[in-house]
């Protein structure tokens, strides 16, 4: 798996202006000089701020004035005992499982269908991918209406559609379903990101040489066997990438939940808890604690993946 | 692309393939359908019971009303994303040039450290960020938000440009150096003219990302500087503004990035794939 994206086009060399030749070392120094502002910016805004958050998470800061009184790990202990954080974990698990599984199945399924040499492939592909271009807020606002849970004469959205089509058994309470309301929020998330998963898989399928398909067919493999035994095993690295990307997205989900559920505790996730406890409740120490816990959960996924991707690249 | 397998024959299995593809297309189009059908109805035609029906006549009531509500924040969004996208791509281009063509001791360690910044949950830096922006006096307004988008855009923009430049043959740079060109003149006369495709990819990517951002905007701006995502979310949360106006507003808020996708989709997808660290 390389991280190359684009290929160079034909090249014509403009005549550079004549200048006295510089020592390469000086040019390298210039490079370091020009890179420095970015390195400092990331140093402060990423690593410095993470350290600062870590410090806040070990303080007693509650209220508008910063208070860095040392509190050790007590905020972490309290968070683990917090019933609201237990709801967050439950919701994150429900959301992650459905969102990741939904995107992988739909994405792989659509990619295989599109790989059958169909007419209008480009059209379908663009259509499946367009939700990636719009914001989670727009998605959330529209799906909140589509998934309106009102019943009887106030019925609307998808429930109304189901009812008109005679599919009354599909009428449900969506995100107001007790305990599993979060499952409904995974639907727009799948709507938004399954096209992206499809594009990842389709790229993988296109990289398979035709000779492999031919060889399998000559051996008498059916289309099903061709995919099951020859093609799907080659898709494993793509599934891994997709798992990491989708998994870390779902651990961070925020906009979509805010747009659909507002600040309802039943549909709380770590990101919304962090937001409300910090900016509504002024409980900065707890907000920082949630932020750091989120960072750790994402880091466990992403750091090995980063090194895996870059190491593979170096071997090329 | 080359796939010619079975094209032209319409066997039962082909029919099933097309049926499945069309069903999926309906799933992806439902929200767009609701936004447009609702948006184009006259106020007196809007009702929950008929929300799935096509409008009897084209009317712009909902779009006009939604635009009246969202116009200031739409302009805020443009004032935010255009500078953010341009500054981001300049910074990314320079970084990518250095990290691909002027590697130095330690640059292989620096690169993943930069990249990590694009995966972090921003909740983990949110409190220091607010404090810091207050201290330097950039809290509440659009310039501060531009700065934040540029800084947190460094990883992805650097990645896209670095991968692009890595594919430029070193021989071009070597021959320029033999002709006496140095760091800046190679960048200016050789690399930059070849970078147009990457600039398009990065501009589009940063435009879309900053337009669609909600988290930074909701935490770092005050109401007069709200970009459209925050304004739309507030509009949807209020009891005063009817759902039909919300649907029209959602469409208006999505329109700029949708237009970019429709006209420059190929470049958008490249940015998307770069974010997955694979090509």
C-alpha cells in the first residue's frame, strides 16, 4: 500500500535564470528554514495543546477562571464512574459497529456491482460519492426530518413514506428508540461515508490484473468463487484502511449527533459530552479528561496504521 | 475502465445488478429529493402529509426565506474558506517540496509527526485552543478561524503535495541545479509550474473541509461571524423556523461544495483518497 496519489504529467524545463552556484548545504538549510513555521505551528497547536489538555485534565479547573490545582488521575477515575460516560460508551459502541459494518458491506457490495462492466458506471460512482462533499450538519438537519418519530396524524418523513407504501412494519421511533436510538444516527452516517468506502474498494478491484480473473475462469471458477477465493482475499489491506478511517471517524462523531439529537443525554457521545460539560458547564477539567480519553482511543488505532503505511512506502 | 465483460447482454443477473445499483441510487438521492421538492413548494402547499409529493408549481418562497436567514453566514463562510484554502495550499506546497526534494536528517521522523495532526480528535486540543486564541486576540472572529483551518490543514496539504512532488523525477531538479538554480529558483521556475493539478486538489479539499466544518466554528466564533454550518444548525434547532425553510436552507448551505463536486469531482476524490493514506 503506497501513499502515492498522483502522477506527473509531461515536463518541459523552463530555462532557469543564471545565478552563481550555491552549496547544497545552504539550500538544505533554506529548506529547514521554510519548514520551520509549519513545524512550530504543529508543535504548538497539536503537541503543545495536547500536553496542555493533559495538564488541565489533572487539575480541579471548574468555572470560568483557570485553576491548575493538582488533582492527579482523579478526573479520570471520576469519569470512569460517571453514568453519563457509560451512556457515551454504549452509544459509541452501537454507532461504531453499525456505521463501520454498514459502510464496509455497502461499500464493498457497490464496488463489486460497479466492477461488472456496467453502463453509466461513472454516473453511479459520482452519485454514491456525492454525500462526501456536503457537511454532516446538512446531512443531520435533513435526516432529522426524514427520521421524524412522530406517529398518527403528525406522521412524516420516512415513516409516512413507509406507511403510504404499505410497509407499516417499518414504521419505527428512529432515534427516540430507547437504548438503541443511536442506531438510527448510524443510518445518515452510512449514507454519508459508504460511497467513500465504495471508492476505496473500487480502486482496489481496478488494481487487480485481468490475468488473475482469466486464470481463475480457466480453472473453472464461477463468478462467486472468483470473488470469494481470489479477489476478496486481495481486498484485505483495503478493508484495514477503511476500518481505520471509519473507526476513527466514528470515535470522533460530533456534528451529526448535534444536528440530529441536539444535547439529549440519551444520544450523548464523548464529543458532545466534552462540548456541553466544557462550554455549558464550565467543567474544564472534565472536558479535558474526555478529550484525552478520546485521543488515546484514536491513537491506538491510528499510530500503528501510520507507521505501517509509511514503512510500506519506504520499501518501494 | 477497460471492463468490457458482458457489456451489451442483458441476462437475468445483469438485470439484478442494475436493479441493485438503482436501489442504491434512490437511497443516496432521498435527502436531495426531499430538500428540492420541499424547497420548490409554495408556502401554502407545504404540509407534512404531502411532503413526498412533487410541487404543483415551482415556487421559490422557501429558498428566499432560507436565504434571508442564512445570507450573512454564507458570506462569512466565503470570507473564511477562500483565504483558508489559498494559504493552506501555499503552505502545503512549500512543505511538500521540502519534505520530498530537500530531505534532511530527521525529516523522515518529522513527517509522521506532522501527519498525526490530521487524525487527532480536536476535543483533545479544544480547551488550550480557546484559551490561546483569547490570549492572542483572535477569538470570536473569522481571521482566527482562518488561522485554525490553515494550521490543522498542514498535515493533509503537506501530504498531498509531498506525494505529488515525490513523483517528479529528480533528474529535472538535478539539471536545474547544474544550470545554477538553487532552492527558491527551482521551486519557482521548475516545481511550481508543474504543481497546478495538486493545487486544484488541495484548494478544493481545503475549501470543502473548511466550508463543512462545524466544531471549530461553533467553539471559536461569536454569532456575527458564524459560518453557515453553525447558522444552519441553530436554524434547525429553533422552533420559529418551519421545517420546509430548513430543508431549503440545507440545500443552500450545501450548494457551494456540491457545485465544486459536480464540476471538479475528479480532483475532490483525489483529496479524499489522499486522506486515506493510499492511492
